[in-house]
C-alpha cells in the first residue's frame, strides 16, 4: 500500500448508533469494520474501536461528555494521533471533539474524500475529487478552527491545500464555479461521444457494484482492458470503456464505474456526475456482487438505492454473484434468470453471462425484413452504419435485407417492412 508519510497513523474509530438515525446513517460494529478497511486504504492503522448507543446525538460532542472522556483515555492508552467517526459530524462538533481530545478528528466523508484524492489519476478524476473536497469544506470553514491550520501529509490533509482553504469563502466559491465549468466541458465531450455511439447503435453495458466487488477484474476478463485489479477499496475511480463482440449479431460497449459504498458523501455523487451519468444512458446494468461478503445483502441494498437514484427507470439489471469460488455452500445464492454465478478472476460463468446479455439486448431491438427499392440506396447505407444488417439479397424488386435496429430506426423505415415484421 502506498503511504504518503513515513509513520503509519494510528487511529481510534468511533461510531454512534442513535435511535433517531435511519438504518443507513447509523454506526454498527460491521460499519466500523468497513471504516477500518477504509482507514487501511488511506494508509492508517486502527488501534481501537468505540461504539456509543444513544437516543440522539449530543449537540456539542456528538457522543456525549462521558463517552468523550472515555475516548481521551483510550487515546492516551493507545498513543493514537487520530480519531475517525463513522458518522458525519458538524463543524462545531469537530472543533469540540478536537478541543476535548487534543488530536485530529475526521468523519467518514473526510476519510473517503482523502482516499479519492490519492486514487484519482486522470485530469477528470482529479477535477471531480477537488470539486467534492471544496463542496465538503466550504460549509465547514467557520467551524473548523484549529484543524484548518494543520499542515503536513497526514490522513485528511491531502487535496486542495491549506493555503487555499484559508482564503475567504468568495475565492473558494470562485474555484468551485471554475471546476464546475471545466466538468461541464467534460460532460459535453461525453455527450458528443454518447450521441456517436447511439447513432452507431452500439448498446452500452455499465458495470456497477459495491467497492471491491470485482468490477475491474470482470472488465479485464471480458475485454483484456488491462486495468490494475487490486484487493482494495476504491481502486478504480476513472471510467474505462471497452468494446466487446458478444456474437455475430451483437457488439457492446462495456463501461466500468466507480465503486459504491454505504454513506457515500453526496458531494462525491454530485462531483462525479460526469462519470456516473453513463448509468443514465446505459442499456443494461451488470450489478457485480461479492458473493463471499458477509454483509452482502446490506451492500446489495446500498447499490440498489443508488441505481434507483442514478439510472434511467426500467433499465434491466443483471446480478452477478462474483467470487463464488470462495463459498463452500452456494445453495443460498439466488438462481433467477437475471441472477448469475460467476468468478471473474478465473473466467467461470462468462459464456452464460454473454449469452444472457445478448438475450436481453437483442430483445430490446427490432428484427425487420425490409425490401428497399434501388432508389432508396441511401437507407441501406444508413442501416449498415447505425444498425446490424444480418443478411442482404439483391432481387428484381430491390434490396431485401434482415436487420436488427433500435426503435427509432424501426419506426423510420417500417414502411419498407415485408412478411409482417415488427
């Protein structure tokens, strides 16, 4: 793991399980375990965990004065120099906790943003991460106090930089506006590329899933994309799209996306709009699931909620239960027509997956037998470019062809249909 500092930072992880929280907002021992994995991804080390149960958060210290003092004792005992909360904190709560503990305090969103700052490789990725960081920090500036003056390369200090953050809000808002304009240009370029794909009638299949479910490994297996596929969270931030010939009748574009996670900061969803917009235009989603994950059902629910939020209504979804080779008992895995068991690492289940992709996508296309008069030769050229021509026969009456095309082309040229095709 790549560290940005010589000494591995030691952290105490804290979570609040409050009765007033929604299930996806509260902290549990399982979410603290995931927070530990996030910390390790960022280059830190967990020395202790603390879970507090309350009816409501304490307005001042979030976890209450008694538990805050217990946290202080734990910090002294473990010699930790960092506290990370599994919940989101207000600026005043961060300031109060830092005054009580005397160490740096971060919340889950800040940790995830720090990881994204490390992982972003392309210019687009760095733009998106910087925008998310500024949007996260702007409302917190007035309450961050001493934490704003922290310098160094530790967890939570990567990104825009202290000198920029200490300028007034106006300059930060100007930077946000400039980043938004640059990302809008990225969206326009993507839009042009997407229109070109749609004109060429190439269906888009998008990979979605919880972080570390195996999306990049699957893309590599299907397309030889050559993406580094490591066993760590948020290893892929930048979208990769590759062509794949499914059969003689179907070619698709496979598009990888950033992994989802519980409590994904909404700033990141907004900032990564240009990337996640691919989901809105996908013809099919492959929901990659880690079948061996003990929190599998909870993570499926997280992804399902984000699919509902980001994808177009009614888009078909194939659930791929990946890493099935790690399961001794596979009997509890669903076995519906849109539930497939695969192992992306060694290629098991790929043929069945491609067959099901073809069944779904070809089912969305219209198969037409057309008889084109020779005076309509231009239509034949359009169909070769924008649809799939399965056969061509030159007859005395004109060119007879069988084609698979989308609804728009089918409606435009249905007047040439023969033999009752629709």
